[in-house]
C-alpha cells in the first residue's frame, strides 16, 4: 500500500470544495459506513463528487474514500452528505455490536478448541 499525505495544505481549496461548510449537517457517516454509488456522474458535477461516484461503484468505507481522495474525513463527510441528499449514493451502516447475551457459551468454545487440537 502506498502512503499518500492527506490534503491539509490549502484551506482556501477545502473551503471551496465544501462550499464554505465546516461540518456535515448530520452524523450519517462514521468511518466504516459503506458507500455505494446509485448513478453515474453527470456533466457539470463537482470533480470531487465525480471521483466519489467513480470510487463507489462497489462498496467503499468512508475512511477509504478519505485516504483515496487525500482529503480530511470532515470534508469527505460533507461531500457524501451532498450526494446522499440528491440520492446519488446510499450508505450502508455497520451492524450494531453484538451484546454479551448473543455470544456463544464459553464451555462450548472450549469444547470446540479441544476438538480442533485433537484433529
């Protein structure tokens, strides 16, 4: 994997990319939310929006988009909010963590471990 620096340099560019917004309207996107494009880019779209749609032909996590676009996560969330509001993407949120009640019994796990060692 090639490490690329995040674009933190020119605040004027980031201000322009987000239309002057400094935070997303809501918290629809956490770092592991999967984003999927629902349409192809159309003429006249902002270049960052086009790039997001191209990258999201298959499910991509928000954090991966941030790394690939080399933009801060807050900027990516704002851009994703724009695309979600227009129906160009869908967001697949991770499943909620399992509770301790749903976990298998430790005695069962011990038996499985013993069985595997006996193989």
